[in-house]
């Protein structure tokens, strides 16, 4: 697989000018006023246009993706994510510093269920549903043999909603794998947030095991 990143995105996947959610649009305006150098806009997916692994997070962090314009870049959550993706052959370097750092993803793309920074890192259910069409379009473009890695229960739920599937039929659990009808496999992990890693709810070994499983499924497809 060849590395690709920062390729033009299909309009159905992402809209930099999206203001569908009034609360989020107002909040981004406020953040842009306080931090003029920040991206402070919807954050696009990052990585391979033809991805075999799609990593789905929840939403941009205030001083991370919202600042840099790249998912999981600039905050604690990205440290374990990018290092592990690199170790398993999905990235060209183990650290994501900035959008112009030369990092390329290899057969992998990283996206969020909600593309805009929410207040207190908590999007409402309505906001998650409003943004779901973008995720639905990304998932529709995946090959049937692709793997979706959902980081956390809310990302897991957003994936199922986008695919028109019922949550009760595919319960979330760390390390759980789900074969989805006519589509990609879904693999669950606890989110690699600072809270989860510092409390050891998610250890490096636990996360490596999940990404290793994703790599094996991708290789076997």
C-alpha cells in the first residue's frame, strides 16, 4: 500500500463551511475570536483516499485537532494513536505534530463522528445525527473488506447509525469485533484519551492488541 494524505475530499465526506449545527457554529466563532491562529472550523478526515482501515473518533479537541486542523494532532489522545498506527505499518512516522509535518497515512484514514469542536467535548445527540451523513458517505466508499476502528462507545454508535444498524445488535466492548452485513468489519476500542490512558482503563498493550487485530484483518481481506 502506498502512502497518501491531504488528497481532495469528496464533497459528501466533508464541508469546511458547514454550519448545520447552530450551537457548534457559534462556539467555533467564539473560539476563533479567542484563538485567531487556530483552525477553529470543521476538521477534515486525514489519510488515504482508498483506506483499508478507517479510524473513527468522536470530535476535535479544543487545543488539538481544532487548533491544528488534523484529527488527533496537538493533544494527548494522538500520542498513543499515531505511535501505534506507525508501529503496525499504517503511518510514515510515529508522531503527528502539525498539518505540514510530512506525515502520511498508509492505507489508513482518520475521521471523527462529529467534525466540529463541541463545548466541553460533548456533542449533543442531535449534533451527532446532523453530522452523520458525512460519516455515512465515508463508510459507503469503503471496500467490503475494510476495517472500521471505533474509538469509544459514541463513535461506535455513530458508525452503526450511519450504516442503518441497531445498537442492541452490535454491543460496544473494548476489543469486540463485529461482522457487519454487506460492509466492513467493525472493531471497538476504548478511546485513547488522556483520562483513559492515565487511569489505565486503556493501556498501551490493550490498544496495541486492537490495532494489531485490525492489521491482521486488513492483511487477510
